C-alpha cells in the first residue's frame, strides 16, 4: 500500500490493483493508516462522511466494504470493527516512520511520490492525517540537512515555501555563512523576524537568535578543513565496489578492518575512503601510520604523533597518559581514525582499538592489516587483487588494466592499449595477479624498458620490480621487500607449510596439502589464510592457493631449506595417483564431477608433467598424460593433448611398450586430421596396440583405432577393430565401436545401417553417462536427419547436442554444435535465428579465447549471410577466414577446402559461373583426395547447380552421382530441393563409388591418374 502520494495498492506479485471509485479509495486509505488493527465502524463512518453521514450509514459502509473486498480480500470484519490484514511495513507511511526513527533519512524520503493522501484529501479523516505526515516529511528533510551537507539551493527553495519554520531558516543561515555569504544570512534572519511579528505577533526562538548572534560575530564563517591524510600523488583507480562496501560498513560498524596481502593497496583504499568521508571536510579525520612502530608500548605515541601532540613524563605511565590524550582529542566530536599497517603489532593494535572504541562512543576506526584484529564489533573488508582479464578480447574495463595504463601513462606519456600492446598488458596483469603495487612497479619500468622486455622478464620478477618510489616505506619500494615483510611475521611452522605449498601452482584442497605438505595441516593452513599468505575459495571443498608472487618467493624458500626434491616427488606422485583414479570416471555418470576435478587441478597436473619430462621420468610422464588425455579431448584442448603426447614419445625407449603404442596411435590420428594417414603406417601402429595389449588397457583406443583405420582408407582393418571394440567388456568401448561403425557404413552407402549404429551408440553413451559421446552422436544424427529434408528435426537434435556440450563445458563440441545449428536455421529459412546463433557462438569463442574455433564460426557466419542474400558480406568474411587460416595447423587444410566451396557458392550467387566452376573443382579435388565421401557429395551437388546455371546437360547426371556417393541427396539444402524440382528426381545409377568418383573428377576437369 502507498499513501505518500496518490493511493495505490499492489497484489503479492507486484501487479497494480485497480481500487475503484473515490469513496472506496478513501476507505482503503483509512484502514491502511491502522494496518493489522480493527477500526471501529463509527470511526470509519466519521472519517468517511464527517458530520453528514448517509441515512443508513452502517449499510452504506458495508456496501463500500463489499466493493473493496472484490479487489482487496484482506479486509475482514472482526468484533472491534473492520481490519486490513497486512503488516505495518507493507504500508509506505509506516515504513517511512520506521526508517526515519532509524536515522535512514534518504531511504525514508525516497518513499514520497507527492503530497500524502493526495487523492483522498476530501475525506474528513484525511485532513489531520495529511497535515501530520507533511510535518513529518518536513522534519525529516530538516534532519537530513542537519546530519549531511548543507545544500543552499534546496534550503532556499524550502525556506521560500515555509518561511515561518525557524529550524529551516537557521539551517539556511548556517549554509550561507559557510560559503562566506554573511549578509545574505542576516537578511534571512531579518525576514523571518519580521514575518513572525507581523503574522503571529511573536519573536524568533532562542535557538534562531543564537544563530543570528553567531553570524554577526563571524563564528559561522568557513574554516579550512585540516587534511591529516597522506598526500595523494596519484589518481585512485578501481576499487569502486570496495569503496561502496566500506562506506556502507562504516554506517553500522565502528571498526572496519581492510584485510589483504601486501601490495594489494589497503593503505591507498583506506586513505581514499577517509578522504571521501563527511568528517574529513570537518577536520575530524586522523591517520596513524604504524609500519615504523617496533614495540607495542610505542603504539600510543605513534598515534599521538598523528595528532601533533607530544607527551613526556614517567615512561611507566606514558601508555595510560597517551591513551587519555588520544581519547580527549577524539572525544571532542564525531571522529574517524585510520590505523594503518597493524599486522606486526596485531595483539597490541587490537587491544588499543578495542580500548579506544569503548572510551570514545562517537569514534569510528578504519584499520588495515594482513590479518583481522579479531575483536568484538569488527567488520571485515577483504582487499584482494584487482580484476584480471582471462581470455577476454576487450580488457580495457578490468581494474588491473586500468591501473597499469594509468601508471604507464604517468611515466611514458602516450602509452596506450592497442593491438601492439594488449597481449603484453594482459600477460602482465595476469601474471602479477592484479596486485596494485606489483603493477605500479612494472609500469615504472617503462621508463627504461619496452613492454615486451618487461613481459619477457616476469619470471625474474623480484629482480625486475625494484623501482618503487623513493618516498615510500622501504618495504614498499621493491616487490621482494613487500613479500619479505609478510614472511617475517610468520611462525616457523607457518613458514614450513607456506614454502611447501609453493609446489601447487593451481592451489589445492586439504587432502592434497596433507598428503604432499603436512599430514595435519588444517590449523596452520587457516592461520596462513588469516595472515593473507593463502587465499581460500569455496567449491565443493575449499581450495587454498597463493598469489603467484608469494608462491615464487615461497619456492625460493623451499629450495633454500633443502626440502624441494622430497616435496616435489610427493607432489608428482600425488597427481599420478589422482589422474589415474579419475580418468575412467570421465566416461561415466560421474563425468561432470571428473571434469570439475581436472579443471581445478589442470595447472598442477601440467607442472607435474613438465617436471617428469624434464627429469626424463618416462613412466611418470606417460601415466600423467594417459590419465589426462581424455579430459583434454573432451574439453577440446587438442593442442595440449597433441604436444603432450609428442613430448612423451620423445622419451623413446624409456616408455613401456603398451603406452608407447597407444601414444603413437593417438599422435598419428591427431596429426593426420584433416588429411588421411598413410595406410601402411596406420596399420603398423594399430598392430602394435594389439600386440602389446594396449587395446585391453586403454578404452580410448576403442574409438581411435577403428577411426585411424577408416581415415587411412583401410576398410577391412577398420571393420576388424570395430569388432574388437564391440566385444569389449567395457560398455563405453562398445558404444564407441558403434559410433565408429556408423562412419564406415555411411562411407559404404548403407545409410539405414549407419542410422541404426548411431542410435545404438547414442543409447549406450547415455546409459554409461558420457555426455561427450552423446553430444557428438546427436550432432551426427542431426546432419543425416537434415539430409532427409526435415530441417526442424535437425535443429532440435543440434540444440540437444549443444545443451549437452555446454553442460560438459566442451569448447570444441559446443562451438561445432552451435555453428551447425546456425547453418541449419539458415537452411530452414529462419535467418533471424541463424544470425542469433552465430552471434552467440562468436561471443562464446571470444570468452574462451579459442582462435581455432573462431575459424569455424567465421565460416558459419559467411554461409548464414550468403543464404540470407548478402553475397558481398560473405565474400569479405571468406577473405578474412583465408587470412586467418595460417594460425591453425589442424584446420589449415580444412579452411582451404571450406573456402573453395564457399567461394564457389558466392560466385554462383553473384553470377560469376566461371569462378564458381573453378572453385568447385578445387573443392572436389581436395575432398576426393582425402576420401571424404559426404563432403564430396556436397560439392558435387554444388557443381550440378553450376552446370544447370550454365545450361549444360550434365547437371542431372551430377545429382545422380552425388546420390551414389552419399546414398541420398541433401534435401535439407533448399538449393538442392529447387534443383531437383527443376530437373526431376535423379535416376538410380548402377555404378559403384569408385566409378562415380572418377566421373565427378572428370566433370570437374581433374586428372584421375
């Protein structure tokens, strides 16, 4: 209910209620003034009709109530009268009164939407209620000026509207005097005095006369505020959220402690908060720097020095006397005290702050420390790194980038973020954890280094980042000094655990830390968290990590302590066991759980693998790669998978035979795509896997070996390996066998058999819980359903596959599903949906920073734009795709083939039939060379379209040849459907695929030799 303006009501879901006529509104407003309490019928009759009630007032009231109940069923009849059954806080009048009583004046006044009871003021009850509410509103506005800034414009407007309100006149006089306008203030007083005498026959109140005397004496003239805060020589960048948070905390807590690691910018943030606090303008803010204080008994003296007050006397009594003097200064009015750098005096600082807050009720304290003071009433504000870019294309809005650019411009004017600097700036911000001091030290190096020279030396950060301000404290002039200050405050047990934690580049959970570092680590670990040496993040289990700079320093200490070899060995063995334990689960119903584990531990596994490779520990390296390989493939991290397998294979004869055979098979299939592996080489690798027993040990071979044989065009061997996998005891291997079999059957033209195999594979993948296999199979099903002409069914399947891929967080699969979904929408003629899916895919690729996938999305976008009739835009996109193709060894050949087909279609759309023919011939040559029958059929259909436009009779024959190659025409393509409509259904040819292939190449002018 709202009465502070026109009367309005809302249902529970926020829907406005149409209350009805004027008298019904009056009744609802009167009941809302007493929510939850019965209002006697006589009171309601008097309030609604006054001295002239209707003849049958009771019935008239009952009729009004009935009408009101139709829109507001909360009105009930009780022994004491009628009651509106809502809580007082549901009515803005009562909410206003509660907020005003709590001193939350801004919130209270925001509730007003106009004059109170604006549309029911004719009711007899409303006149006195509205007058009371208007007075309450004016008083609240006056109170707000009393506690906040004196706004002359607003005060003048209010004074003109209410010229006899003496409190308001006094506030306006104070505001005018504060701006040096003493004569204007005196004129306000004279005007009020005269009107009081003329209209009321009274003199001004004693309070207003006192203000008048103070104005005459010049006691209200402005005085310059005293700035006792450290000089701010640089701009304040970022931390907007923390500024707002601390300001809010100071509104309800008297002690706010900014907690965070060294170099996070706690002092600068505390200074900025204090400078913006209203007490600063009144000269009631003090700043006590405690970094230089060595003994707890010197703390009070350090604070007094911030007050420019010195004291001597008996040293034994100096602490008590100092506290008395401090309390006396701060107790003279509302005060704010900043206690900066408390960590090395944490016990004394806590006792000091607690004692001071008890003595001085109107004091608020901001403390900065690397651990909490841990006293009653303390409110904590964690101050961590600034936000850091993580693969995003646009990095300009991140706090770390903004700070680095600001400081970089100070030392090297004209330095800016562009294509030549963005990668280096992103790397600096990420590798320095977004820590302000480290970023400022790095920016300072631009005086003598290029941005690239800085990034190249970040591995030696303690030597690089040494050029801090000469006026800063010694421990803030170099990065090493910042970390050493924190390190020296640790106990020996804390140092031991901290240096051992340095072996975890990605942090770790408690189980890993207890196995690698310390068998009973929890309590020491929590102490390191309290002291800002370790961060904790909440997942299913808490994970503990160090900022990279602290970790690098801790690693130095681990080496110096002579513990490195032992701890690193435990670290590597832990991840060997972990990956071995979780790898089988990546193909089960626990797949998402397993993927989450690998996501969290990826950098740790990479560190263990890198160390094993460096030490030529072949079995350890092989176990780590074998335990992680399938995760990499599922996530689409093909480059890391291929490089890791290659590095392990480089260890040569040190590898166990079964592992070596398995890795050679994986490496061959990854490096062969998109080309065809050499037949004999592929067969040799497959036989090695069988001979060494690798096929029994590694389920991934159930899909790799049949596909390796298939891609090398060894159909007999492919069939044999499918049969081997089909006989496996592993349910996932059997699903993989059917998946591979569907490829073979498609290639042989048995489309019905392929569909049965795909359906069987999908059912089995779902049964074992493998989302990767499910998503891939759905994508294949969608493509072949589309060929039947059922675009909508294909769209539905692609959407299901996309949903599964996104759930799995598989980058490659998600992008493939989405760009194929976009193209299918375009084939169906839904160009708006196609454009939407392309835009979402582009954003996804930008977010994950996958350049290879951007090629696929670019190709899809070009096809979508072409099908929407924008040939020129499609040609521009095709040019860009070809220029970008060099970034990917994997997709390079594919892009050449795709671009040839795309350019042929663009030329056909533009009417350049000669170019269309030439580009189609290139695509036919490439697809036939690598034996991809489905893709060859697609290009053959395109060539048929070109021949038809050229008026040549071979178009119908080409359609029939495409049908032989694929087994059916692609009736999901509207161009093929139109061509069939014009030429008629192609006849069934009795020739085989080899003969069809020869004819197609000859038609395209390609040698068949």
